[in-house]
C-alpha cells in the first residue's frame, strides 16, 4: 500500500532541521510529502516555515511514511523504538552516531527491514557538508539508492562507504569541523598577536582555508607538492613549516583522529 508521506523523520534536532531544510529548499522533495515528529513542540515550531507536516506522534510517522529517518540522539534510540513498537517499518535511514545497522534491525525485530546509515557533519546545515553513507542494504533497488543519495546530496558531498569505515568517517569529517574551527581560531589569535585586528585576521584566515581547500580540490598536484609550491628556498613559509614539523604537527593530527575513532568504536560496541 502506498504511504501518505515519502519521508518521515523522527527527531527534529539540529541535524534533522538541516536535512529538512536541504530537501525542501532544493525542491528535491515537496514539503507535503514530508512529516516530522518530536516530543518538543519548540523543535517542531522551528521547521514550520518549511511547510512540512508536524506531529508529536512517532507512531503516526512510522505508519505513514515510505522512508523513516531516525534523527534522535543515540541515547534516545531505545525510547524512540518503544514509541513505534509493532509498526512495520521497511526502509530506515539513520543519522545516529555510533548505532550500527545490526543494532537498529535487532531493536525493531522486523525481518524485512533495510537500513542506510549516514554520518553527516555540521556544515550540512549550510549545504556544504561531507557525508559518509552506507546504502548497501538497498543495492538491489536503484530507486531506493537514488532517493537516499539525492536526499543527502542536498546537504553536500556524499561518499558511499561500507559501514566498517564509518568510525573513520566520524574521525575525519564527522568531527573534523571542530579541528578546522580550532585551527582558524588559533590562526586568528596569532594574527592579532602580530598586529592585525581580529576582523582583519579572521578575513585572512578564513579565506586562506577556503582558497587552499579549493586548490586541493581543483589542482592536478598532490598535497605535498602544493606545500612545496608555497615554500620557496630561504623564504618565510619554509621557516613556518619547519616549526610545524619540529612540533610533530602530523603526529598531533594522527592522534586527534585516532582518539575520535576510538571513541566512535566504543559507542558502536555498546
């Protein structure tokens, strides 16, 4: 039987709001084909401008949508499952960090269920995100793969990965914006220390990161080759790079990502 809504969303927090904004404002999916539930009326009110159907009833969402997006916090997953117990949910998309597909299937205990798992990041909120998605359960249906891919394409760059790589995705892109924010913040502070105003330093630091990322994306040169292009012999940049190398900049990044991946695995194994 055809469902009333194409997409149902349980949970209307920041990431769910970003997804809803992306799929509606991009005209990928008409707002009348989307329903979202949350126990907070305030959260639901925050997406009123999008024109999607809103409800406090999780069961109504699960019973009346083709694709069910689980966007609750991992610690609230069990509560969400209980609220729709007995619903025959066949197609699930999860953006819950650290919750494996097997755990989702086990919790619902519905044999025909297919689950796609996604790790988005904060820049998805402005359409510039990086998302790792495991859609392997849906590989036998191109329409499903196309729907899930296109829904997330509204939020940024989608990389199809096996679930076994999701902890690494978390370490690089899921948590990565925090590393970049900290780098820029410290670069700004350094600029202020050497005479720039904070606004001046921020403009220079932000645009430098944007421009450098675009060069990596569009250049035929490798990243180490690009570094060498900036480092003229006897110049200023090479002295700065020496300090980074002497202070084990690469090792700090490796340790940072490793700590994030370790914690992601710990959460997945719970």
